C-alpha cells in the first residue's frame, strides 16, 4: 500500500538537506524561491537539478528565463529561506531589498550566501506535479562560513560527527 502524502513528507523530512534560494532574472525582473530539492547530477558536463512545483510562480519564470542561480544559504540566512517560501504580498519574491549582484548569466547571487552555482537550463523533465530543471553549471563560487540545514521541518546548524 502506498504511504499517505503526510507519511511521505515525514519520511523525506528525515533526509537532512541544505537550503537554497533558486534565483532567476527575466526582462529585468528578478525572482527567488526557497528550494531544498537540489542535487548534483553529473561532473562531465557539470550538471545540477532542482525540482520546481508546476504551481509556483517561479516555474514559468524559470522556463522562460532559461537561466538560474542556486544560492546555498549560510547559517544566518534562515530569514531569507522564510521570505522566499512565503507569499505575503505582491512581489514578495523579488530581490529589491536583498543585497545581491548578477552572475555571468544575469541570475542574481545573494550577498552572504555560503556558495552559489550559476546555471543555464539544459533540460526540463516531467516529474509529477513538479518539473525537474537540469542546469549546466557555468560558474560557481563559495565563501567561508557555516551552512543552514533543514531536518524534520526545522532549521539547524552543522555538528561534526
Ligand atoms: C525549506 C524549504 C524548501 C523548499 N523546497 C522547495 C523545492 O525544492 N521545490 C519547490 O517547488 N518548492 C519548494 N519549497 C516551497 C516554495 O519555496 C514555495 O512554494 C514558494 O512560495 C514558491 O514561490 P513562487 O510561487 O514565488 O515560486 C520549499 C520551501 C521551504 C520552506
């Protein structure tokens, strides 16, 4: 028997991840969305994937833009994870008040993030109610610091084993 959606969510919550904000830019408008469904796919060529809900605003913007950056959040950026996951007002997921700069593709890189990948979309695959965006990594960078982690629906920090 298949698990309930609730059970599936709870089980996946046991898989600790980092937290990212996937950003993109289209016609001068910048947009970001919190995402933890990010995985590296291939080394040659360098590919990453992110799964995006077909109902999210980001979905169509990403499809049209064809570029995105994966901003890996630092331990002190949980507030950004919350901001880019909740929709409290019009353009809540814009980057107007968030310090950032443009990567080579034009996708925004958020200041203070732990690391980033600058990508051009290479393929889009159907994944149920999500689309799997495969990005070719054109540029990448990292800074010193600690990661923001997500486990069991809660944010936390890294403790060496
Ligand atoms: C920690 C965290 C991780 C998330 N990961 C994803 C994800 O990988 N893919 C996704 O489609 N939504 C994910 N979400 C939900 C989106 O961030 C949320 O639906 C957002 O409001 C979509 O914004 P948009 O409509 O502007 O695109 C996540 C939310 C949180 C808090």
